[in-house]
């Protein structure tokens, strides 16, 4: 059996091993260590000046604004250091979330947010301890270029690893919570945009569909009223047409209400609602729902509309002969899987609404995975957080499958 060719590690976490023959990566590390001293001098002077002036004048009115300004400047210093480490050391560190100036509620709350900013304080600590380290790296590297040439690459790698550890430890976002806050801020915008688009769709459907039919109905009944005594036969014909318009308007209103939130989902849950959706699909669909209890209404609604949209794609684009829908729970997650034996080629960029589904699931901390090679089959797996009917996260529950990836 042919051995698989090992793939090179990414530049972010695993630089190539140090060698006696210097490569481009080693020269970048040498340049980084030599520039540590001038950069650390600038950072040290700025930090000491900003902190001493700001803290020293806190007894006055301008003390806190100066301290906040200094910490905001420290943030920019950290941004520069992250960029330098990214370019010369290959360290991939996420940028911290910006200060929430607009949501702070005024000048003084915003000022207090800047004063207690953990990112600014950790950057100040980084700048203070970097000066002695910058002296060490500059001296050892410069001397080693003339004295330690045979082993300098290994010495440089050891000092560069210390730099990498310092950048990751002090200049990375505060913790997982900050990263989640940034994700939720982005997801909130997706939710707002999705809700606005749904409202526009409902307004358009009402205006172009049921409202137009009701206007025609009112006009037809008005004409029938005028002809009731003069021409009863014509009036009866108009009433018959109006009766047909009423039926069509009622059907459109039912379809619109089903699109907002179907009654069968509220009354009987996902099993019956998905079976109803599958019955309207143009290909035979086998539905399997393995849930011992119903999830929260919001999660249930998202699951329903996700499967409904996917089955619409199966009807319109897949050219499949059969499809299946599986719904199950694993621990505190709800999994949906839609398969079809069509032509494949589906993707998040295919213009079939899957990107919108992925954004909607991402907004509630869900996942959306599409596996659709050319020629088929297509498997779409969606994962949602499980919440019980009270809206709180559920505890552990009997699992049908270990994960979505295990089912594919």
C-alpha cells in the first residue's frame, strides 16, 4: 500500500525545524528578534508615560480620560505587535473585540469601559516585560551572527518560541467568552436581517396575493349589488365569481399562515409537520423522527423550516427518485439529516437558499454541513442546540447517534 504523503504543517503553529542551513523562516525570526529592542523601547516608553500620567492624575478630572486614552493607545500597540508576529513568526492570533463605545450608554460608561479594558491592561503588561526581553534577544542575536553562527538557528528558534508564547498569552483575546461575544454580535445582525426579510416577504405576499383578491372581491360584490334588481342572472354570476375569489383568498391566507408557522407543528410536533411537508414533495420521502420529547418552539420552528427548504430544493433541483429525512437527538443537540439520490452538486454558494439556512442556523449556535459531490448523492446535516419546552438548555438525554459526522 502506498504511504500517504505527509502534508506540511501550517505556518501558524508549527514552523519548519531549525537547520544549519538558514531558510527564509529563520531569517524572519532573526529580523523579528533584532527589531524587538527598538519596538520594545517605544512600547515601554509609551506605556510608562501613559500609565504614570493617567494614574497620577486620577485625583483630578482629566486623570481617568488620560488613562482611558493611554489604554486605547495600548490596544493599537497590541494590534501592531500581532501584525509583526503574524508577518515574521507566523503566529495567528485573533483580534480582540473592539470596545463597545456605541452601546456603552454615554460618555462616562464608555470611559469606564475603556479604563477596565482587559485587553489594554494585558498589552501594557506585555510592553513592560518586553523591554528586558528585547535587550536579551537583540544582544544574543547580534552577537550570534558573528560568534554563534553554526548553532544560531537553534538559539533563534528557542527565543522566537518564547516570543510566540508571549504573543499568544498576552495579546490574544481575553478568553473563549470574548470570542463567543464577537460571534454572537455577528449572529445578531444575521437574525435581524433574516427577520426583516421575512417581514418584507409576508408584506409582499399579502399585498400581491390575498389583498388583491379581496379588492377584486369587494368590487365584484359592489357591481353585483347594483345589478341585483336590474339583472338578477348577471348578479348571480358575479356572486359566483366572488365566491371563487373568496376560496382562492382563503387558500392563499392558509398557505401564508403555514409559511409563518404551521398549525400542525404547534399541535402535533415535528413528526406530523415534517410528514406533511414530505407529502407535498415531488419525490417519495421517508421521514424518521426519533424524539422522546419536543424541543423548544423556536428550535422546533427552525428545524421545520430547515427541512421544508431542503425538501423544496430536492423537488426543484435534485432530479432525485427518492429522499429521506431523519431527526434525532444526541445529548444536548438536535440533528437533522436530509438525503436524496439526485445529481448532486449542491453547495452553500449554489443560489438555492442554503447560504441563508446556514446563516440562520449559525445565528442560534447551530451547524450546517453539505456533502454533495457531482453525480450525487446529496446529504445535508443540520445541528441545533437542544432546548426543552421551557426554553432552557436541556441536560443529557439518551442518544441515537454520537454526532452528525458519525451519521454521514
